[in-house]
């Protein structure tokens, strides 16, 4: 079953959050979208988590690796939850 147990629900929530981060990062490349309300909402959801990784790996020039590291961390956590079955 798709939502079997807590691990299924947590995995789905993590997958949705990964998707939100991905959409947010892609939307930052389109200048017209930066001032849309949906983009500000995504920023309010994603930026607190991304800022944790920006403190660890600050942007170098125009390259910000924090979203990739943040998504990688979420994937690792999701896999650990699936393995443990929590």
C-alpha cells in the first residue's frame, strides 16, 4: 500500500518537499516569477531549510550549491526512514 505506516507518509512528505525546493530553485531563474505571490510562498516554505545549508556551504559567486546539498540530505533521510521502517 502507498501510505503504509509512518514511513510511507514521511517519505511522501519528504518527496513533496523535494519537489517544492526543485520548483522554487527553477523559478528563481525566471526574473518575472520572483515577484509572484506563489514564489514568495514557496520561498517562505523552502528558504528556512535552504539557509541551514547556505551557512555550511556559502554561495560562490553566482553558484549556490545549497539546494543540491539540501535535496541530497532529504533523499538520504528518506532512504534511512524506508530502511528502518519508521
